[in-house]
């Protein structure tokens, strides 16, 4: 039986909910999903250029786990680009930790309390 996923910190919400290949209709193209933790891994490693160790610390996971998340994310993006699939950025995993963009306070979505800071409006979550 696999271990339970540890909570993963996500510091920013995506600007859009996904991307679609130019020139293909939505009916003919398949879609593929990039999970929110995969989005965060790509943002930290490829967009911000952080080393895996620092990016893993920011996400609250081990460096090895971060490497696996990043590898899976790059596979999803490559599949979408090479095969002309729509890319959906979706899903708040039940084991995500969100961070307020104003004060940095975190809230674990897997906790029953799900308490937020006073800047709750700055936390933009993606509906499933």
C-alpha cells in the first residue's frame, strides 16, 4: 500500500486554467491535466530557475520528491506540445498547502479546520 502524500506548498495560482493548441478545434483535440503541484514545480525550477534543493524546500517536500514531481510535469507539458493536446491546469489536491500572497501564512487544505489568515481574499484557488 502506498504512503499517504505529504502536504505540498503552492505559493501562486496559475493565471489561466489551461492552454489550447492553435489551429485545432476543441472537439478534435484531447486534453491532458497538469496538477497544481506540477505547475508549481515547473514555475519554481524552470520559470524562476531555482535549484531543486531550494525549490523542494519552498514546496515542503524532499529534493527527490520534487524531482519526481518536476519530471512528471515536464512529461505532461511535452505530451501536450508534441501531440497537440489541450493542457488543463486543474485540481486542488486534498494534500495541498496554500500560502497567502500578502503575509505568507499557510493553510493546509487536508486539515479539517482549513483556517485562513485575515488576507483570505488574496488566496485564489482553482475550482475543480
